[in-house]
C-alpha cells in the first residue's frame, strides 16, 4: 500500500521532470537568440522571433502533458494510500479542474519568464546596433539575461513555477481523494505540515508555520494565512473566520501571497491519533464489504 510520503516523492519526481523540460526549451531559445552572428537586421530579428514562438508553443504542449501525467499519478496515490476502506486498484478520477488551472497558470508564468528574458535580449540588441556595446559585451548581456543574478536566476524562477503549479496538481488530487474517502466513511483525518516544522527558517511564512499540526476532517478546509485578523494556529477550530479557507496547500482559491514558494504539505492520520480537541474521537466505522482486502 502506498505510504504517507509517496505523494511528496511523486511531486519531487514531477518537479524535476518539468524543470528539465523548461530548462531545455530555454536553452534552445537561447541558442536561437544568440545564433546568426552579429547581423541584427529586421529579417533576422523576425526569423528569431518566429523560432522562439514555435519553441513556446511546443513547450506549452510538453508542459500540459507532463502536468496531466503527474495529476493522474497523484490521483492514484491519493485514492489508495492510508485507507483500509478501498481496494488497492480503486482510483479516484483525475481532477480535470485542478489540472486545467495548473496548465493555465504554468503556461502563463512560463511565457512571463520568457518575455522578461526577451526584453533583456532586446535591450542588449539595441545597444549593440547603436554601437553602445562591443561584441563581447553583447555576448555577456545575452548570457546575463538567461542566467539572471541572485534570486532572479532563471533556474530559480523555473523552480518557483514548477514547485507551485505541479505541487498544486498533486495537492488538488489529494483533496479529491479526501472527498471520496470522506463519502466512503473513512476514519482518517488530515493534518497540515509545515516544511520547517521544528526548525528555524527565515523564509518561512509565520502564518503557515503557526498552523503546523492543524487537523481537519477530510472534507473540511484548513484555516491558513492572515487576511487581516491574525494568524490561525493548530488549535484554530473548523469554521473559524481567522485566515483563508483552503482544502490543501497551494489551493487555487488562495491569494498568490499564500501560494508562491509554499513548501507546506499535509498528511492523513487515523482519528485515534488526533491531538486537537475539536476533532471528535468517534469510533471507527465498520469496514464495508467492498473495502475489505
């Protein structure tokens, strides 16, 4: 049976897979922009722009396929793990809405990233054409546009895109599995886990770390983030007006400030292990005939 960490492991594999596709496409686009010597006439520029647009279109297809594959894998794990109610071959249907949102968001962010690189390249080209920069200086400017500096480095920006959008698919699939399990009478509950639980991390969002250990029924939303009335905590009960409601980390209904670079996750545990007083310690429901192994 899949274990509690399998969803996170699948997410990590998917992140690497999508990052490779993005980096490969950006390298090809870099080659297109740098190619053709130092001739910057309109014909050459138009040819390069068309080649870059073809790369972007192909990238959108590849990205959509990889995210869809990741979502299907997540659906299988979300349905099978941690539950004594479901046979191992029972699979919750892929959440088409979650995948569509991820495809749209990821595609938009990839284009934003590439557009910012193109703007930097265009500035370098303009300086080269007017004679403000030499050939070597132009080459350095092109290289800088692709590699970036510090927190704006291309690979760092790509990691942000993939972490949020692929992670969103996996968490949404897990949420779809939760709803199914809740309807099936599962005795499990879900628990919010912060990536730096028990450790200091200056990048951690205080209002995400404060809810580490918050427990909810499988079909109940977590309370997360500060919407002007303070941070919720692990002890914040369901239905509270403190914070935003979210079925899982990276929930698409959350504001971008609660999503970008979020590394939180959640797990399912037996109700008997609940620590919060607002979780009812009701007796486990009897196993159904369809769910016995």
